[in-house]
C-alpha cells in the first residue's frame, strides 16, 4: 500500500496540514498551479492580545502566476515576521526550544521565491520539529498533463499511489469512481475533534499557524495533532 497526498504549499500551515502529512507515505507539494491571492499560500494567522491576526508575506503574485513562479518582493518581511513572533510568543513555554531553527529560516537566508520558502519551512517543521517520517516531492517532478481533476489524477497515478488522501474541499471536483478505475482508492481527511490546548488570548482558535501549537505544547504537539486519536482507539 502507498498512501499519497497532494497539496499546495502554505505559509507556516495550521495543524491539519501536518496531520495529512503524518498520514501518508508521500506528500507532494502541488505548486505548478495557479496562485490565489488573499489565501493561505502567503499568509497565516497568529494569536495576539487583539485576537487572531494575519502574518502576510509580500509577493508579486497574481492570477497570471503559478505558485512556483511567485517571487518575494522585499526581504524586510523576514525580520519583521520573526520580530512579531518573538513579541507575541516569546513568553510561551516552548518558544526557546524552537528559536534556533526558526531564526535560521527567517534570518540566515534571503528567500526569493514563495514556493521554495514554504516547502523548506514545511519540511523543517514536519521532519525536525514534529518528527514525521515521510517522503516529500514536488508535482513538477511528475510533469503532469491535463486540467483540474485530470491533472491531479495524472500526478496521483505517476506517484504509484494505491490510496489518495484528500482534504474535504476537493469533494467539489474529485470523483472516487474515476480514481478507482485507475487503481487508486480515494480517502477523505477528517479535521474534526482536535483537542484544545493552553493558548494565549482566549477564546481558543484552531485555525492558526502550527507555530502556535509548537510554542505552547512543545514535544506534546504530535499528541494534539494525531496522537489523541490513537489514545481514543486504545480506550475504546
């Protein structure tokens, strides 16, 4: 069995993104598709005393760009975002645990392309901070053809997948019978049931960057993302 997921890269994604990564054998960044503005590609939410607020990366991206071609237009955002995270989360219990890795990402390289930055940051969090053992790839490696459903099915088949795990938003265009005809079983990811954790500035919010969880829960973060399900099964 080979379980695969294919998702566009996001900026410091929420915990559900890493839940999908944890559940598959191969995670493919789907970045040779149209860029969408005011979306998760270049921004995410943090908790502040004023409530959830966006951290947004300035880009030259518009609907004429593919995600992989979007450039970062000025480097000052890197230091600005890092200083914001320090200000908002500096007193969180596990901020210092991850400080070195994050400073390396934000301060030691001047990034020029959004996709490259997002993919590298996501892999850092998944592999080094959450301990997920998974293979990563970029959809461009598979030279996909077709449009919409046909294009993503082309990638799925070329990965050698037996099972494809998708978020629920793809129910609008992905068809289980079409995939089954290509020898692939379609599975839907369920994002419900995540437990709350100690979080600054109530009320609690799930739809914030994974960094919020890491700073508050540290090495217990995997339990909040997927371990709670295993605990439920053992208790059943």
